[in-house]
C-alpha cells in the first residue's frame, strides 16, 4: 500500500530513505531547512579554483560493505581518491596515520620489527585504559601521543583527552608497514562532480522543498502524513525539554589563494595546541585533477577548520559522547519511541551518533527495509548494517 511519507532533512539519511521509499511506490515529500540538499556532505563548484568545495569540511566516502558500495555507485561515479593525511607539528612534517614511515621519522625505525621494538619501548603498562589518553599511552606511548593526539584532540573536543572515551580515536589505524591510507575499508572515493551530483541523482523525481523549517509548523506537518522521518537534532524536536544535547561545532575560514598548489595534499593536520585550527584542506586535491593540473592552476581554494563550542546558533557537527550526554539522549529516545511508528528519528543528529557516511546509508537502508516489511520502527532497533 502506498503511504504519504514526509522526510525532514535532505542530508544523506533523508535522501537515502527518500530514494528507496519513492522507488518502492510511496509518495515521498522532502523538506529541507537549508537552500541545498546534501546536509554536511554538500559541495559546490568554485570556478575560480576549478574544483568542488566541501562546504562543511572534508567528506571522503569509504566503506567495507560491498552492499553499500554497490548501492551508492548506482547514483554517482567515484574517483580513486585515497586519503593520505600529513601532519604539521612545529617545523616537523609527518606521515599520518601512524605507519612505518612515521615511526622512521620519529624513532628512526626502518623495518616492521624495528617499529615494533620502538613501540614496545614507548608503551606504558596500563592494564585497562579508561579514557582516550590512557588508551594512547598504552598503545603508542607518550612521544607519539604528544606529537599527534594530545593537542589536536584538546582543540577538537574542547576538553582534555583524559575526559574522553577511547572510541573516538580507535577509528584511526596504527600500522607497522608503509600503508598511509587513513581508512582500512576496501572502497573509498569522492563522487565525480562532487556530492551535489550524487544528491541530484538520489533525489531525482522526488518533491523537495528548500528553506522550510519543520519545527515551526510541526503540528501542520504531522497531521498530513502517514509517516514522518525526522533527521534533525532530537533535542530540538522536543523543544529541549530535557536540556540541550552537547555538540561540538566547527568554524570554517576559506581562502582563495593566487598560487598553483598551497600544500601539495588534500589534508594537512596541525596537531599542536598553539595553532588554533586543526587542519587545512585544499579542495582541488579531492577532485584528483589530471596530471600537471595542480602545477598549472592560477588559484587554489583552502579551508582552515577551527573547532568551536556548539552553543545555540552554531551548526551541530559532532555529538559529544560523555556519560551525561548519553544519559540525556536516552531520555529523548524514550520520548521518540513513544511516537513510533508514526515518527521515526534517524541520522547523526536524530540518533546523536558520530556516524560516518556509509553508516548513515546502512542505517537508512535498514529503516526502509523494516518499513517495507511492516515492522515497528523503534529507534533502538536501528544499528548500522555496514
Ligand atoms: N585525531 C588526533 N590527531 C589527528 C587526527 C585525529 O588526535 O591528527 C583524533 C581526534 O581526537 C579526532 C579523532 O582522532 O577527533 C578522530 O579523527 P577523524 O579524523 O576520524 O575525525 P573527523 O574526520 O570525523 O573529524
């Protein structure tokens, strides 16, 4: 049976649900507060620098799920970009994530065995690391922790690494070979034509209205649809009745420079606490321009990324997974569950999760599958199926 479904938010979660539900024969209507789709993956073409600008920070698609990779490739062609980050700390420039070349640069290790021995000398004997700092001291030791992690993490999260859970850092590999790929996943790339091209295809043939604030007229919208998929901040949906969920935000400072190539790489992290930004991205490198293009260009576009408090008014980028925030989220989830199945909460902001893009797609596909099977839609049944 065809249902009338409203999707609030044209980011990756909303657009994935929209595509699948539309293709299954439902009448889908998407409303979006911003002027363009794509949520925080949004890109736009900048002619002066002849590249696609990642408007809300670098978005590199990666997944280890063949199912999700095949699904997303129906809507975009991906280039062969591989994220190989460099780190600046003081006058030093390092390969990152930590790999054999990094261990050569820092400790002079030239082989995996020498690297293993160097790390064994560095590691501190902490039997059960209780936080991000202890995890790093126990796995890579104080030298690498101070060089790469401590300052960056303090800037990024606005608190000391001893107050943060180790999970935040576990996504970054430490390797004893020369592999400097930031991700372990089998597939990786950036849509050719930017994420705008991907979202154009995801939302093709579907009604999308921009500049619409769902929360201002929520009763109006809720009365008109069989199901509402809400992808905004869960605390805002309930008027912050249990207080605000904490987010970390970012401030972006973009600069168009009259040079051919500013830093020779897409991403350079600045890991010292004294430098106020965490990284500089140079957008053209994400597009994998043709050979020689980087040397011939007249201008390049860079963005400095400054972490910021997620106060009211700031864009909510990263959920802050402290125990207090998790507990607060559970109270909101109970309110959300009481509205199921008519209202479903999904995506990074509605589930208050530090999701990657492939996990968002996995969660959205799982939700749609459950909807199509006519099962109930409790939010706690949603887990990424990567
Ligand atoms: N991190 C760090 N130094 C770096 C890069 C990352 O300490 O040079 C830590 C930091 O705490 C960060 C976490 O690792 O929040 C995850 O990094 P990732 O690059 O995955 O973050 P994202 O791209 O999602 O901002």
